[in-house]
C-alpha cells in the first residue's frame, strides 16, 4: 500500500477519542441522576437487583443520552463548521458519515437493551429516542424553538429517565402514579434549566434563526420564564408530599426551593453574566430536591 493510500485509509477510520467526544460523556449525568431517583423511588431492593440496575444505568447514559448527542452533532455539523469547527465532525476527526452511523447504532442498541429490560422500559426508550431524533433532525428540528426543544430535553432527560429507573426495578412494569407525578413535575422544571443554557448563545441563535426563549422573550423575559418554570413544579411537589403525609421530605424540598429563589434574585439582576453561575449552583440544589422527593416516594411505598 502506498503512503497516500495508507493515509487515506487512516483518515477514513475515526480515532476512538473522536468517537467518544461525539457522545459527550459529561452530558450523561442528568439522565443517570434521574434514573437513580427512579431506582430509589421504586422502593425495590437495590442489592437484589444490582445487575438490572447496572443495565439501566448504561441505557440511560451511555446509550440513549449518548445517542441523542451523536444525533445532535450530526445534524448540527454545518452550524458547528462555522461556530465550533474544532468539533469531531466538522474538523474531519470523525470522517464521512461516521457521526450518522454512530447515532443509528446507538439507537438500535438502546432498543435491544430496552426490550430486554421490559415493556415499560422499552416504551420509555422508544419515546426518548424519538425525542432525540426530532429534536435535532429536520423537518421537525424542535431545537429551533425554545419552548418545544427545551420541553423535549427536559422530559427525556428527567421524566423518562426517572420512569425508566423505577420500571427497571419493578420488573419492567408501569410505576405507581405518585412516581409518575414526581417524574413529570421534575421534567417540567428542567425546561427552565435548559433555558439557562441558552443565554450564552443569544447572538449566534439570532443569526442562525434559532428561536430560543432569550431570542423570543428578550433577556429579562426569558430570565423570569426560566425561574418560574423551575420553581412552580417544585411547589407542586411540596404540596403533593404534604398530601402524601411526608412532611419532613416536603419541608426539605421547600427549603431547597428557598435556596434556589435566593440565587435567582441575584441572577435576575444580570441574567447574561450569571446564567452559568445559576446553572451550576441552582441546578445542584434542584437535583438534590429530586433525590429527596425520591426518598419520600420510597417511604410512601414502605408505609
């Protein structure tokens, strides 16, 4: 083989580091955390179901979430060529149609594992994958609208992952109504979290025709929307926990909401500069409330 042919062959095969980069491992935490909340809320024994638990964690993070990232990178490759040319696909480190192949392979592998884990897990996996594709791929491309795109991500990363975690632990069956309620409410609150991420790209979004909430509502309007969308579902959670006679957990979640509101007051004074700050601190408090609520659901089952 000539040197030129050898270089061409090498260029056609992506480096493992480029393949891993397009899967964005850092983004796996939110669905894996939500999955863990589902596991806790199910009331099932973790020690007796550790193998199923491990398979579910792989499904939530390294498969479904990673697949959604690969889909997004593939369909954003032309935009990234302008804004972030160093990324694996536009830079050529992931050559040809490898980005698409990874997305398709991840989709198929996720479906196989979801089917093994039970009908409700498979159902949640199918919905999550559909959202992943229509979020990024034309003609729907939900990410072009902040209301639709952020709702899809919040529901997929938080609600579906939570439901999957609970379903895995109870033999792939439908989780109880109180578990579904918590999962859906925290998924709604995640819409506000996703909006915080949009403040860093307002000018770019305007140029590319992406109608994020800061573009649609303006900086102040989007900032208020993000805060309200984060807080309101949590207040409903507190009300439900009191209704379910879990006053200690309800008080703990209410306290965490007050911490978030304190941070939000500072954020609202300068949303663009403090969006990342609130995302770091406020979201940590938010997900802590998720786990507290999961333990409340577990206590409800045990009572």
